[in-house]
């Protein structure tokens, strides 16, 4: 762990969603199975929307929140699982893809919970609790939408 500002964390979260969006798009373009391609395109679009949301959140947040320092800054490299996503999900069915999607949401949820628990002020704690809740809702939404795809 190292020291970092809240703005750095939000930038990393934005980059995380963008990296996932890129990987999902590449996989969608290469997918042989039609449902898998549809799901991967949906996931790519969804991750881009999440990245935009984080960017808007950062734009509209108070400078005092964004410049707050945290001594609980996680390692800000992309998880190996994102880097290896292409080899992991290539040729997989929708059920297997969703399993990995949930893992990526869980990485963020766990990080947000840890940051909220160790926050030194209430504004930072509220930020990360809200982001954890948003991520939980997005994970449920993704699963629900993927199940709808399976129904067709």
C-alpha cells in the first residue's frame, strides 16, 4: 500500500472499466457464438458507461474530496485477470462469461469496502460506500440482462 489521492483512485477505476470495455469489444468481434458476441458487446458498452459515470462523478466532486489523501491506496496495476481476459474468455459461452464478469465487479466491491472501512473522514467513506453499492447494483443488473439474453 502507498499513499494516494482520491482522484488517483477514481482515475484507476475509470481505466479499469475502460480496459474491460476494450477487452470485451475485442472478444465480441472475434466471437463465433452469436449470443456470446451479443453479451460481450453489451458488456463493452456497459463498461464504457461505467467509466463515463466515474468521470462525471470526478468532474462534479468537490476538490477537497478529490485531493484527500489515503494511506490505504491499493496497488493500482490492472489485475492479471483483466490482462489475461482474452485468453480466458475466448470461445466461452454466456454462462462462463458472466462468471468472470461477476469476479471483476467483486474486485471493485471488495476494494471499495476496504477503502470505506479505512477512510479517515466521512466524505471519503460515503464516496466508497456509494461506489460499492453502485457496483453491487451493476453486477445484479448485468446478471439479469444476461439471463434475458439466454431466454431468447
